[in-house]
């Protein structure tokens, strides 16, 4: 056992803290010759919490075009309208202002704007269809959760076919991201809980595999998990307390910016199964992870036992052979955030979900996921059924 080989690349500049909007003009100008910017956002929360006003004041010397209405779980058809605006006005810099959905949506927009064919075929992994370039973009993060502000991946939905597909590539890193913990104050409790859960599961997906000799990466993961456990009750109680909000925000970014995966084994099958629950039933992303994750850990207990024991001991302070207890602690952590962990807590029409997911995975050839590429489709079916 040794440290696995790895490439580590992350070009996103982070501007972390208060009152940094004044630096936006200089940051934008370093990436475009133009003064035109397309500002993309969601359903309007930025107009209620002051983000929009502060942003517009800082960009008063720019020609601003706006695109609003990017949904939670951003929709392909909506995003294609923004692609048209970019082409019509020949815009070459975009600002994403929002949570993971807006930032992911913008990653799609900037890549699709530079793509000649049907961009959905790229997400379908049609042979020969790839995004190779993108327009530059920056992000103003308003919801600590996904890490999209410092990574190059995105997840795009198409509700007409009930699909949710991933995309990405080096051209999809934000040029810069502004992380101001103040934004946490206006978040509904449900979204704070979602953010904590998503960051926790991102860390577990890159940690609960098998031991490697990358001691630092394992301890960074444990540090994020412990910080989230300490931070969660405080930030839920008082979202305006910036010291806790700041810790949540940095944990969420660090949990999925390429650091944790360096030199270790990673899994991601919880995410791939869970994305289907959002696609089929519209359940919030983080909640689908809380439904699937613990059941996947149980089904793959023999693969993950050593790391589950390490997690139980180092993160939860448990003793010896504590793998199952560590899974129970994880479930309790989600319940303490008022995140239910069974599918029936969210929808009534869950019968047939497992079979449908297996059918989709079969069609896509996703037969061997997980850190050892040995997650069989029968196991996927069992995991989903155990999650009902
Ligand atoms: O629409 P707006 O007005 O922005 O309101 C949003 C939305 O209703 C609201 N909100 C955001 N910031 C707020 C706020 N409300 C009040 N005050 C604020 N400061 O919160 C709601 C949810 O926002 P959304 O962006 O959907 O949440 P999240 O950040 O959890 O993103 C979820 C999306 O990211 C994808 C998920 O699949 C899902 O589509 N993911 C992206 C990843 C990536 N790019 O690396 C990884 C993740 O695993 C995940 O799959
Ligand atoms: Zn996630």
C-alpha cells in the first residue's frame, strides 16, 4: 500500500470574506476585454437579501445583461435560453450568483455557448460529443453546499425525460468565486441542513472506501467531518453568526474542490444513485444522499469496514469494531438536522423506483461503480429497496 498517483489542478481563485464586491471589476477585467457581463441567478432570493443590490452597485461601469429563473436542479430548456442571449449579444463573461444550481447552470451555459451541436448529447455521453471550450465565468456563492464554486463539474436536469446528468471538464472551473459567509443568514433552515448534509456526504464518498497510505488526505477528510459535526448545531441555531457560517462555507468548498480525492480511492456511487431519486421524484439533492448513503454503506460493509471503523473511531470517538455504529451515528446526524432518511418520508409513489434505476444504469452501461468497481446492479436494487 502506498500513496496513489494523482494530478492536482485547481485554477479557481477564492475571494473569501466580507465586503469583497469592490474587487469584482478588477477580477472580471482580468478575464475579458469587454465590459459586457451576463449576470445569471435563480428565483430571486438575491433580491431579498441584498446580494443583488451590492453586486449591481459594484458593477455600475459594466453593461449588464441579466438572466434570472434558473431553477433548483437547473433545467436544460431554461439554460438554453441563456445560451441564446450570449450568442445574440456576443457576451464573453458570465457571473453566476446563487447556489449549486445557478453555478452548475452557468457551467452548462458557458460550455454550450461554444458548442456547435446539440449540447444535450454531450451530457448523454454520445460518442464524439464533448465540450472542449467555454466562455469565462465567475461565481458569487449564496449557499454553502455543493462545492461547485471551486470545481469543474455540474449536474443538469431535463424534466421532460426525468433525467439528471453530469458534465464538466477543465474549462468549467470558475475563474474566481466570492465566498461571503453573510449569505447564510438569509437561508431557510432546510437549505442550511441540505448544505451540511451534501458537504458531509461529499467527504464520505471520498473517504469511506479502503485505507490508502495518503495519511494527510484521510486526516483532512476527518477534519472536515469533525468541523461539520461541531458547526452544524451552531449554524442551524444562529445562521447570522458569521464565525460558524464561515466554517460551514469553507468546509463545503473544501469537501469538493479536488483536494480530498488526491491520492485516495473514491466511490461516488451514492451520488449516482441519489441523482436518480431527484430525477424521478424531485427530492432535494442532499436529502437523496441521506436516503441512499447509509444503505449503500451497509450493503458494501465488507468493502468499507476498515474505513468505517477508522471513521467511527476518529470522527465519532467510538471504540474498536464500530462500523455499524458509525453508520447509525451518521443517520442520527442527519436526523438531528431534520433530514429524514427514508424514501417514504418524501413520496408515496416509490414502488418500482429501484427497478427503474437499475434499468437506467443498465442502459448507460453503469455496471461496476464504486471504489473497487464491484457494485453490481442487484446490489443497487437492494440499496434502493432498503431505502424505501
Ligand atoms: O433560486 P434562488 O433564489 O437562488 O433560491 C435558492 C433555491 O431556491 C435558495 N437560496 C440560495 N441561496 C440563498 C437562497 N435562499 C435564501 N438565501 C440565500 N442566500 O436555495 C434554494 C436551493 O438552491 P440550490 O442552488 O438548488 O441548492 P444547492 O446549492 O444545494 O445546489 C443543488 C444542485 O447542485 C447539484 C445538485 O445536483 C443540485 O442540482 N450538485 C452540484 C455539484 C457540483 N457542481 O459539484 C455536486 C453536488 O453533489 C450536487 O450534485
Ligand atoms: Zn452532492
